[in-house]
C-alpha cells in the first residue's frame, strides 16, 4: 500500500492526514473527510521535501496509517530527566520537589547531565519530536557543567533535532552584574532568558525585576520564557504584574509564559480581562497539564476537585498562541513520562478536554507550538514542505491515542532506522 519498506529513502506514503494540517495550496477540496477530520491522501517525497499530494478516492484503498508532522516539545527539563531514582519526591508536593531538586543540583556533573539528557534526546527523536525547548537550571553549583553538556548535545544532534535552551534562574539574578554577563553569553548561544515567578509575590520588587529582565532581553535580542503562576494561590498574580510592566516598555523579543496555571482559577470576568491583555501584548502561553495535575492543589488525604491549569480554550478565544508541553520526565517534579508526543496528547485529552479532531485541539501540539518556538516550518503538510513526518499504525485518533502505537519517523525524506540512518548520514559519528 505504501512505499514503506527497508529502503532508507521514502518516495511515497498513503495515509490519513488531519484535514486541518493539509496546506491551503493543496487541491483537496473534494477529498473525503472522516468524522474525526482525517483525509485519505498520498504524499510523495523527493529530495527531502514533499513533492505532491493526491487524494485517495477509492474507499477500498483507504490507508490504515495516520500521518502527522514531527512534533515539537515546547517545554522540557533535559538536565534533570530520569533522575527520579536518586531524587524521589514521594509526597508529590511542589515544595518537596523544589528541595529535592536543590539537593540533586549539588551533585550534578558534566557526565551525569550529558548521560541523562542524551537518553532523553534519543528517546524524543525516536518517539517523533523534531525540536525541544529545554529549561536549564542555571544557578549555583554545577551550572557551568550543565550548560557545557547541553551545548555539546545541541551541536551533536543538530541534524536530527533542534534544541533550544532557556536559562532558568531566579528573576532577580538578571539584575546582578554576573546576571548581565550571563545574559550576554546566553544571547551568543542563541539561548533564551528564563526565570520563576510564583506567589506570594512582593509586587513592587517583582515589577522591578521583570522590567530589568525585559530591558536586558531587548538589549541582547534574547527571547523570554518564564515559569509563572505554577500555583493554586493568588490566581494570576504573576501575570498581572507582568502586564503592568509591559505597559511601560515595548518589547522587541517574544515573551512566553509557561504554566500560567493559577489563571484558570480566576473568575470568568477577570480571566477574560487578563486573557485579552495577554493577547494585546502578544504573550504566548505554554500549558503543562501533566505536572500541574500532579503537583498542584494538593491537600493531605484529599482528592483535588479544583485543578489549576492554564485556561487553554479561553486564551485561544482571546487570540493568545497556546502550546502544550510535557515538562518534567521521571524526576522530582513528575515520576512518569517518556518524551512521547502521542502519550502527551493522550493524557492532555481528558485533562484539558482537548480533542485532536478540532483545529484548536490539535494546534497546541503542532502549528501553535511551531509558531511559539519560532520554527520555520509550522508542520503544515503541503508541496514543498520538509518531509519531516511521523507515521502511526491506526485508522482513527481514538485508536492511535489508546495504545502505544507503533511508528516510523521520516527525517528530510529518510526513514529513521536503527543505526542505518546515522551510518548513512554525513555526521555518522553518533
Ligand atoms: Zn518547567
């Protein structure tokens, strides 16, 4: 049915593709569309690009595979991935995660970070990611070694997966002389400036630190991605201060607010006002439903009924670009995870009531994620687009998201196949 075989080069694939991800330039007006929004099409590839798209009209030949663009992990922590064994947080609270994390950071080395992060990158690649934005604990003992290890990996894997690195520090650090020098170094490495803003907040000081960070980011041309309002108290406190600061400065770099969880606890009126303000200042939001569901709103021997989570639907309605990220994987912040975009979609579906057959249910994992990460190809499948695709066994979303679907990964027109792929690649020293 398809040209899928042991050859490395892909010439064509017959598969079901989400209607919303097929580019407007493709002539598919007459294509049949399933109730789950999937179209049977034949995608041809040449020289690493999609060379044509054809509709499959014969019902008896409908494919039993689903084709998607390779995914983007918008928010990860590669430096601490897979550290659960030595950094357990058995009571699952945010506070305990923080103290376990601090202890772990005292022991980190170039080799320990590199080993875990590389395992994460390999897994992410095989599971279907083409880019990862990772926050990096950049304060205190071991920060230098951690950056060195991740920059090494960024270079080593650059042909297969784009790695974006965000310097995660207390926001006041950016006001220090050392912080300014660090910002200059981050900019040189095309990194992003990060930070954490969690209540209770000293509001005037918070605004001062934020303004300073924004000025620095503008000066160095460094995009910003901060952890904000990852909490169940003081709903929207950090975002409210951030908006106040933005009234006094014009930004020339994008700002992303990761988590924004407590915003979901605001009253409908206040939430709508804040969402409109975020849209007005072009603030992006990354929702992290898994870690929020695990860490937040905890009360001993009580099942939480009210869940702090970014109000994805309301933000989208106001015009904010919203993506979903996986956040932590098997560390003190979340004991599970596998750097698997399909598993993330499965978990997010009931947690955030996101259905992939709706355009706005799929965008946070695909096109919106690419826009937010400023990645050139937004994942739309059309003639001329890179043949960077993920092929899953299954005839529906329900089937694909219900099991560990077997998959094949196409990178610039070549199937990712064990060591064969690397051997045939110019940088075959992996
Ligand atoms: Zn995070």
